[in-house]
C-alpha cells in the first residue's frame, strides 16, 4: 500500500476552525473533528504523493520540530508508515479518502 496515492474524497473538504481551534473534515451532512495527526495526514492526501512519500514528509516535519526542541528520537519509519496506512484504510472504509495506484510502480 506504500505505493498507493491517497486523495481526499471529492465530497470532503478540510477546514481549520479558528474560533474553536479545531481541524475539521466537512462532509455532506457531517462534520468530523480531527486531531492534529489526522489533519496532518489528510492535508497531504492531495492525489499527488504516495503513502511512502507522505510518511517521509511527516517524519521530516517531526525531525524539524524535534531538532528545535529536545530530541527524544523519532518513530521508526516502518512503524510510522504502518500507522499511517492503517489510518488511511480506516478513512477509505468510511468513504472519506480514495486510493489510486501509482502507475509508475506497475
């Protein structure tokens, strides 16, 4: 699944609610409040990057943050990719994300 390319479903839209300080996924007749991790992942689901690339970007972001603060170590890349994959599978099951297969990998 690391070569698949996730994209937010056409019916969904991400928004940040400045008043409440929450990330939201807006869907027809439904609003889902997202935590920071979910929002970070879904923001990168633009139909251009593979799950592997999304994991790399998120890990790089964590590296930047940890180098500015105390360094406690980063999560293992494979574990992080597995967690992101599991999250995206759940989003696909909900109908909030669609997966495309990277034709370059075929």
